[in-house]
C-alpha cells in the first residue's frame, strides 16, 4: 500500500464534489442541473465509504461467514450511505417535479431565460 | 419524562400519515381539526417537556444507554434551547394552521389533508432538528425539513414565480446539505463518533497539544456552510428572498419565523458542542467569521429590503437582515449574547409571522402584493393596517416588544461600533415596512416610479378560491395574537429571566446573567424606531431623496434569480468562511 | 456565459479545493484499522442475533435515522403528488396504445414476476444477507413498471390502483411509528428493540423488531416509488395542457 | 491475491473504460448500445468479485444488475424511440461477444463452486443477463415504434 | 490486488462523474448517470459495502434514469406541441 493510495479515494470524492458544483453553476438546462446535483451527492457516498474501509476486511454481514473469522469494515458508514442514497433519490424526484412545472409555467428549462425574481 | 422526547417528532409524523391514509374520505373540516389537534398536542408536549428541562434531559433513542461511556445509539437532547425551539416551532405551526383555516385554496381533488399533512411533517422535521444531539441525525432532519419546505414553497404550481423560487431553494439548500454531510464524514474519519459531544471530545484528544489542523478547519467550513445556507447568511442568502416571497403565506410564516432561525440555532449548537474545545476552532476565529458575515448580512439585507416593492420579498429581506443580527449576537460567544439572541428570535418570530399574515390578507383581497400597485387601495382594511404598522414598530425594536428587549441585550453584549449595525439594520427594515404601511394603507405621498431591475408583486394569484370580499376572522385574529405574544415576550416581567436561565444552563456552563430592560437599551430601541419613522416619512414625502443610488444597482443585480450564480456564491462563501477562520489554524 | 459567475466559480472552487485537499492529507490513511463506533456496532448486532450488521444499525441501533429517512421519502412523495397534480389549465388525454416488438413484450412479461419475487426476497432477507426494505422495495416497484415498458401505459394503469398504494405508503409509515411508540408504552424507549425475543442467529425471524421494521420500510418504499413514478408517468404520458392557454 | 479479482479488475477496467468512451461520444444510438454493454461488463465482474472475496452473499448484487440493467436500457429504448428511429442502432457482434463473456464467467464459476443452490442462482443470473442483453439489443434495433401518446 | 480493483473503480467513478457533468444534453446525461450508477455500485462492492451497492443499483440503474427521461420527454413533448400551435 503506497502513499498515493492512502489519499486517492478521498481526493476522488473531493474531485467529484467540485466537478458536480462546476456543472451545477454552468448548467444551461435545469434537468441537467438536477443531474449534476446527483453527481455532487455521489461524492458524499464515496467519501463516507472510503472513511469506513479497512484493509483486507470484508463486509460485516455474517450470513455466509463465521463472526470473528475475518476482519470487517465499518458498518456505520454503510448505514449512513444507505440513508443518504434514499435522500438523494427523493430529492432528485422532487426537484425534477419542480423542473417540470417550470417548463410549463416559463416555457423553458434554461436558467438563463428565467426572467422572474430579480433585484 | 425523557422517553417522551422523540415523540416531538413521532406525533406530527403519525398525524400526517393518518391524514394521508384517510385523506380520500375525510371532509376538509375533519382534516383541519385533526391537523390542529396533532399540532397543538405536540406544542403542549413541547411546553411540558420544556418546563421539565432543568436539569437538561438526554435520551438515547432505542434505549441504547451508554455502556462504559460508549453507545451505539442516537442521542436526543432535551435542554432549554432545544425544547424552546421545538416549542416555538410547534406554536408557530399551530398559528399557521389556524391562519389557513378554511381559507386556503381548495386542496387537490381527493386529497383533502395533503397541505395539513405536509405542514405536520414540516413541524416534525423542524422539531427533530431542534432536539438532535447526533450530527448525522441532525443532517437527516435538516433534509426532512428542507424537502418538506421545497414542496410547500412550490405548492401553488400555477404560479411561475413559485415554482422557480422553490427550485432555487431546493438546489441551493440540497447542495448546502451535501456539503454538511461531507463535513460530517470528515469528522467521523477523525473521531470515529457521530454524537456531537463525543465528536467534540474526540477532536480535543486527537489534537493533543497541537490545536486544530486543516481537517478540522475543512469540516468546520463544510458543516457551517450547510447551516449558514439555511440561516441565509451572505453570501449564502440568495435563495431566501426568491423562496420566501413566493411561498404560500402560512408557509412563509414558518419559513421566516422559525426555519431560518433554526439554521442560526444549528450554528450555535454545533459550535458549542463540537468545535468549542481546544481541538476545535478557537473562539477568536469563530467570532471573526460570524461577526463579519453577520454584519455584511445585516447590511445587505437592510439595503435590499429598502428597495423592494414586492411586499413579501421586502419582508423576506428583512428576515435576512435580522438573521445577520442573530449571527452577530451568537458569534460573540457570551452568555448575554446568547440570551439576547434567544429573546430576539422569539420576538422576531411573532412579529415576522404577523407581518407575513397581513401581507397574505392583501394578496387575497387584492390579488397583488405590490407596493406601487396597491398605493392607497387598502384603506378600508383598518385592522390589518394597524397591525402592519405595529409589526413595523416591533421590527424596529420599540420597547417593550420582545424584539426590543432581545435587541437591547444583544447590543449591550456586542458593544462598540457594531451597535450602529444593530440600530441601522432594524431601523431601515422597520422603515421600509412603515413606508409600505403609509403608502398602501394610508395612501400617503405620490405613487412611486418603477425601477428597471426589480421584481414586481402585481398579477399574483390569490391563495383563496377567489378574491376575498371580506376578511375571515381567523386572518385577523392570528396576526393579532402573534403580535401580542411578541409584545408579551418583552413586557411580561420575569419572562426574560426565565429564557436566560434556560439558555445559560446549557450554553455557558451555568454562568447565569441577569436579563432586564436597561435605560441604554430602551433609548437605543426608541432611537431606531424614530429613525425608522423618519426614513418612512422621508420616503413618502420626498421619494427622490431616498431613491436607489447608483451604488445600490450592482447589489441588486447580484440577485439575478439564476441558480448557477447562487451555487457559485455558495462556493465563494465557503472559501470566505475558511479564510476568516484560517488564522487560528495557522497559529495553532 | 456570465463572466462574473465564472470568476466567482474559479475563486470559490479553487479556495474550496485547496481547503479540501489539505483536509484529505490530514485524514487517517485509507484502509486504517481504527473504527471504534463500527466495532461496537458489530458487537451490538451480534448480541441481538442479527447477521447483517448494516440492518442492525439501520433498524435497531440507528432506527431513528431510518425514521427520518422514510419520512423524507414520505414527504417527497406527498410533495410530488402536490406538485404534479393536474393544474387548472390541463386535462387528461388517454394515451394511444404502444407498438412493442413481440420478443421485448415477452421478455418484459417474463421478467416481471422474477423481478417481483427478487424484490420480495431482498426485503425478506434484509437482516441476514445484503439487502433490506429499501433495496427490495425499489426493485419490486420497478418490476411493476415493466408493464409500461413491455406493453403500454394503459396496461400498467389497470394493475395500479393508485389509492391503494398511497394508503399503503402512509400505513407503512404509521406501522413504523407505532412499533416505535410501543417501546415508549412498554416503558423502555422510543424504537427500543426489547419487546420481542431475538430468536436464533441467521434465521428469518431473528432480531426482535428488526424484521418488522424492515418489512414496514419495504412496503413504504415500494408503494412510494410506485406513486412517485405514477405521477411522473401521468405528466409525461397523459396530462396535456389546454391549447391556446 | 487471487485470479478472480484480477480477472474482475481487467474486465472492469477494459469494459468500463470502453463503455464510458462509448456513452460519451458518437451518435445517440451508439451511446445507448454502450449503456447496454455496461451491464454486460459490470455484471460478470460482480460475479467474479463475489467469488474472489469468498462471499456468496455478494451474488445478490449481480442478480440485481442482471435484472435491472436491461430494464434501464429498455427505458432508454422506449423513451428515446423517436431519436433512435432513424438510426436503428445495432451491434450484434458486440452483443454476442458480451453474451459469450457472461456465459464463460458463469460456467467458470459453476465449475469452481460445484453443484448446489449457489449454482442454480448462478445459472439464473446467467440466463437473465444473456437474455436481457439480447432483448435490450433487439429493443434498440427497433423494438418500439414511435408512439405519440404512450 | 484489492488496491488495484479499488483504484480502477475510483478512476471509473471520477471519469463518469466528469462525463455526466460535461454532457449538456439531459438525455445523454441520463445515459451517463446510469453508467455512473453501475460503476458506483461496483465501487461500493469493492469497498465491501454490498448493502449500499444494492441500493445504488436499484436507484441508479433504472429509477433515476426513468425519472429523468420522463421529465425530458414531457419537456420535449411540450416544446413540440407549442411549436405546432404556433
């Protein structure tokens, strides 16, 4: 295990988060923006699971292995990630519903063309 | 007693689930009574728990009591500030439900209880966030209240502005929440714990003699970004006017009255339990960061508030200005500051909710919330006009309003040149509201000219099935009660002391400070009121003297309604926050 | 593209990137052995005879988080129902039946029951092997939509009484809450898993209330996803705006 | 550590990179085909990983992938039917190569595992994967006529 | 050895995330997102989190693309009827 591997997963999470933010800020289509938000969120999954990983360990699921026979990774971050995935899916759905209504009421999904709510 | 703490969340959720399950067969009145009963029951429970919260309660949900100091469960805290916020949330929800009693637009066909159910879930989410003692749990309830708030903001799908505001709200707040979650993951990596107190201790022991490092700083910045987005501190604030101006009135009462304040409360709670130790962020750095952001927020909020013509948007900016003041008060980290902000929040919740309620009356009576279009048209709404004026005086901090008491104490705690910020921000926001009162209800002055880059409040759909001919009693009584409550917070003898005792018991390690009106505070409160009245008079009689100067135009252009801009500002805000807190990390 | 926004993005992105990269360098090395909470959670799970520690964390140790999670789903579904309702200026137009190639139709109809059974299997084995209410619920709900893919929207609508799914969505949330409140009534704590015997390790009935909470979540998620997709499908397929509005 | 994981790594690296390349470039038809082939690359890798880690429980992931992957492709085939109508994308060579890969992996794992319940599950996954892959390709090459309403 | 497979999955995730942001057309982005979902599921598996992997598969491979594509379809159909009416 070399030093690069010690930080690579964290750096990937940071990179994914910032990339998502970039896409969100420069998006020309609100559906695309919601997709970018989903990308941002996948950074949180990667970070959480990377934090809980343990070298040479396996999942803390004892249906097919004997408890204590092998080292296991951190189950808590997995539960958190699971919750996070649900949250992400629901937020995506809700925001897409709002985008649909914007398409109807404004006749466009380009944020540059939305001319309300200024000043 | 402490076993009942999670019921503050469970009861509203259960009520909502029952309402949705039976929604198809329930007449509207039954659904509203159910919502009322559930919300009221939760409020009663919150009050009972609050009265019992000395010494502070803790509850391990699921009965996972710590063994040898370690637990695997979730901690819920039942101290004064947490239960006080839960009580405020519940009472305000009750008020909002009473306000929307029978008046609100027909619910979707066959889904009678949907609006009430969403309000109940919102209440449950906010209560859950208030009493959370576990950082991830706080994130979950943060998301619950956010998701409900997005849906409620976009409730009127026929309104172009409403759906746009709701989407902006949703994107910016979700991004903030994800930033917060990244911060939580960093903290978990460092300390291996999720309960806030344990994380705090873990940071201290990990730091040893060394003090904080970049990881602590980054997690601090990320977690605070999430909370400050909710609290709408500049430059995270852009979503707030867009969302609060377009949400249905009862929802606005909750959003401006208590949800934004919950963000500031979260900052206080997280800093106090997680980052206050020697391994966290030094107090001087937090003070620098929060006071700077708070002062800028108050200034920007006040200036933007003054130049609005959309009345609900004007009120939303005044919320921005006032949260800036809260953030300053919390940032100085003294028991007096905490007490003052607690009282200020209580008074502000009453006043702001009442003002939004009055704006809702205008919307439903005239189908417009535009100051220019309504000029002189609302003369016959005498009661609403009087309440609008009284609310303005409350915003200015006139003795003996709760806002006045809270502001006086906070000003005294902050001291120095920042007093000017307090007086000016409250005077300008109150002046703007008084100006609206004078123009809309009294018809004073000439009709103002339209500016180029602004949001008009004309052509809005009323929230009732049609324009109201006469105003229902509930829509008058609710703001009156709210204003009376705001007045009571500052004038009932001993109430301030009581609040201070609850706050200090948790916040400052039992150091009790005395809280009461002082001559100095009262004079400053009267001064802001006079200043507000003068500004309003000037605006009405000599509109050109106080018209938007050239330097305000770029500030208004920043509020572009473009979600990409807001995201970029969010990143800048996180960077600024990091830069402001950096010296302590470098020095340590 | 707005120049100011790009500048802001560059400044904010660079600042945040620098901060986060510095933080990453301070993080414990990837794959470290030190996970105090995780080790305690594994032990607690084994003490309660739950083979899948993640299920134990989700439905027992941190069941309160899961309550928040299903409430978020519940609220989001409620929100979508409200946001995607038929507006005043819209009407429904029945969709034309779709023309689907026969092999595709056969495949969809064949896989539908398999996917449904898989979903139920994933839910039922939640506390034993990887899976659980959420994962299985989504699979079961997705399976139902093979009818839309393999046949047409009309076929899906016939097997999808939306009211039933909406009711079961909220009833599942009720069930979760009532199971939690039972702990308070029994004098222990909200969502306490002390009411039922823990059973034999690695069997379907092990873990006290965990299988019940798991089932409630499965039911909630499956119904919620069906309702959610129903409203999106209605919008995409059926609801049309009045012309000239 | 062991050959199974090595095989999975190679499969993932090659298949994943190819799929990513295909899905980001070229015509819509090519992109959908690449999306379909992701299933064929990822699902065998998941099976190999399960064997490599010595965890039969991980096979459920491959099962779900074999079930839902083609469903996802059908979604695109259906909702992009208008875009794909002119193109009628098809890559039968690739499809059958992917099917062959899946079959090879399943057979190898069956041989390694020996008969039993696990073998039945593997065979079901193999059947679902290959069937789904072929049907999804069929659907892309004109399985859905353009429909105005539905 | 497990490092190699983790590295490959991480790089694939980073690549897919970049692609998902760079694809400006929502329908094309939905395709990339579904690939991202599958790759994330693999990453979760090699990080020994099969539960999270299962839910990512369930959500990412069919549900999210379906939601996005339905949204795209509605927006396009709207655009078409509006254009037709003009």
